[in-house]
């Protein structure tokens, strides 16, 4: 999640409210212009994010066809975790509702208000 936040301005996490309900939060930082080096880094990020589930799928078929079934649980876990990570970042990219800058500015405003009370 740190690489996604730094390279492409996306992050996502699970938050549990006071009622005990689980909420997924997807954020996308809005950047008006992207430098050439940042664009190259973003392409590397997305390429790595897409390639990893493909590699785990190759591992799945190789363990299945070579009958090394003891490794199958690990490969299935790898596929599911990488696919969930890919889904989270795609959801951030396409439908991130909140902006990271809004949340950080709200955090600093509340911190300044708390300091001024003392």
C-alpha cells in the first residue's frame, strides 16, 4: 500500500466502525500533471501489479500438472492475495470517492484546532 500511495497516489484499507461493521475505504489522490519520471514509475507499478497474479496463475498450473499438491495451498493463497490487491487498486483508480489531500488537510486542521485550545 505504501508503493501505491507514493507512486500513483492510490490507497485502500479496511476500517471497522464503532458498531463493528467493516467498511472498505478507497482513496485516489488527484494530481493535475504528472512528471515524466512519475509516469514511468506509475507504469512500472501497474505492470508489476498485473504481472504478479499472472505469475501465480502459472505457478498454479505447474503445481497442478506436476502433482505437487502440497504447494497448491500456497499458490492459491498467493493468487487470492495478489488478485485482491489488484482489485483494490483498480477500484481506487476508477471509483475512489475521497481524495487523500482532503483527508490529510482535515487531519491537520483538527490537529491545529486541538493545539490552539491548550
